[in-house]
């Protein structure tokens, strides 16, 4: 028998303790994942699990780690990153002193450090700034350290680039070299709240919106467009498309890439919803 009342109470507990609005996620996918977790920890339904969370901080972090999607790798979707390297970044760099980039939902840091590697190669003398954010405290700390990357994380990194940008460790893992790491500032941030800054030349928000409701997606895309400078680029996941892109003031410039129109700030936007991830 579905534990609907218990789940509603659980949603309120999670919102209060973690600041995550589970209602912003597709409920079918989220309930399946959380039902398995409730079973695994031995709780007799969501009310009992809520009480566990109230009493044990370790349970809270366990929950964060479980529902946060952290599938990532360097240069994920190599063809898209090749287009970023050969077309998008050179155009953005044309006539600019440096680029300001936001990697939203950055997970363990593979994405922002991939961009940092490209910028060091394309324009090494410029003072680029990359802000990388995620909702998970543990993941954010991993991204800050920029180490313990396993070979599977680096499968799309060419040998020459691996040698230039990474330092191997005795345990078989790799760390990003300091000159790459210093370009990236990692912060804790809920994706459906106000962006950490604005005026970005490039925003990467990839392979995360598929877990959101349509209302949450509308909220997120409004925030992302507002955080871009006119002419800035939004880079989404390899299988993602931005619904109502034109209404948001975005023009598609190829698979996964959208440019913000100069007049986007004056265009009416799809309705945003309250609440935050």
C-alpha cells in the first residue's frame, strides 16, 4: 500500500533539513529510488525514515549521496566538447579579456575542469573564472580537491592532454594540476535558487534537467538565461533540448548549444514556480 501521507511528511522533512524540494523532481523516478533506500535502511515507511533523519546526521548525508545524480566524466559527449573547443570557445574569446563560466550541477568536477583545460590551451594568458556548483556537500568537497579521479573518469582524455593536465598518484588515480585547478571556484548551490552570479559568457547545465518536473525546468531555464550575458552560450546535455527556447530568448546554434539574444532581457518568459532544489 503506497505510503503517500508518510511521503508528504518526508518531503517536508527533507526540505527543512537539506533545503531540497523533492516535489521539483519527477515523482515516479524519485519514489522508485527512495523506496529502495527506505527498504535498505530498514525503516518501516517514510514516517519512520523521517524520524531517522531527525536523529542522525549520517543518515542525512546518506540521503544526499543516494538521490543526487553523480554520473560524470571528463569531456563527456566528446563530439560536443570538440565543438565547444573548436567553435564556441574561440568565438566567445574573440575580443574578450577572459571568460566567465558557470558549471551548474558540476558533480565531482570533471566538467568544470574539462573547460579549464580547454581555456588553458586556447588562451593561457587570460584570467578566466569558472564557478562550479552542486547541491551535495560531499561532492562539492571532492570537486574542490580535484583528485582521486579513476581511469574511467578520464577515458575521453587524450594521452598528451592527460600528461599535461593531470598528475598520477601511486594508487592509480589522477589529480588535476594546480594551474588548471586554480581557474575553478567550487561552491555549494541549489540549482533551482538564484544563480551564484550573473554576466556569464558560458553556462554548462548538462544531463540534470531530465530528472525535473516541467515546472522546475521552466524555473531553472529562466534562471540560466538571466545569468547569461547577451550573446552568451548555454551548453546542455547531449540528448537534451530546451523547450520554449525562443520564448526564453535563446537561439539554437547547433546540437546542445544555445545563444542568448541581445534583446532576451525584454522578452516575456514562461512562468516560474516557487520552491528550490
